[in-house]
């Protein structure tokens, strides 16, 4: 199998394909992918919710290249797209997905936002992992997880050379974390089929190992 065929197996496993419906708010999870902000803003403009929360401080990648928190950068994009500033709420301290949900939950409660359902927008290849955090940290919320509609190869081909290897390595590392983190109580457990785990192991052998946890 080619590298991309193996990546496709992981990509397909991570996708949830959940149907959209109106909710109380939209939550955009901070990251390097600016399309997350655009998708979240478009959902707001299409009437899927009347509140938009962006969550993200500085992650492992963004702290090296951005001079403002992810949530603030995303908010600027949404405002440029026509989302009213007063409809946007910011959580700009989180550094990972677990903190995204912990701090967003705190934001909702402190602002008495009366939110019971939400649409969560992230990168296409982290939908299932996002679900494992959501069910651990915010199980009482009804949630739909979605992302940009794009095919696997086209998504990764946006990146050049080393950046493409790095981005695929993040996906590979996420598969490992989905197996390890439930053991530590950080996320809920999900079944990882043999085909997916074998694809993960082969990609690690082929050098997509920058985000692998050694211990």
C-alpha cells in the first residue's frame, strides 16, 4: 500500500459524517487550520446557531508561528465574513483539545449561556478523537461534530514536503492517543479496528512518527 492509502484508512476511521441540525451554539476548536474558522462562521450565517464560541490559546504548533491566540485569530476571520462581534465568545487559554472542552464548559456556565446543544467544528481528521473528549468532559451536552468537506488526499496535498509529513504525523499520533488516553481517564474508550491499527503501525515504521509518545 502507498503511504496515502494507509493515511486514507486512518482518515476514514476518524470521520463521523454526522447530520447537521440547529443547535444552541457553534464551537470552533483552535488549530493551525484556518478553514475551521471559516466553516464555523458559515454555519452561523446559515442559521445553525445564534452563538459562536472559538476556543484556543497557543497550541504546540501555533505558539511557534502566531502572535495571537487561536481563538482571537479565528474570531477576526468570522467577523470579516459577516458574523456580528457581539455573537462571538472567546476562550483563549486552552492549549489542547481536553482544555478546549474544560474551558468552554466553564465559559458557558460562568456566562449563564443556557446552552444544551452544540455543533463542534474541528479539522476533518480529528472528528472521532474530538468525540472521545466531548463524551468525557461534556457528556450532558447534545453535540454534533463536523468539519470541512474535503477528501483526504486533497487536504494533505495543501501542505508541502516537510509540512505534509508533519500533518500526517499528527493524525498518526492521534490514533495512538485514542488508545492510550482512555487508560489515563482523559477520554472515553473507542474500538480501533485491526485494519486501522495496522495502518497506524506501518505509517510509524515509514517515518510518520513526529507526534508519537515514547513513554
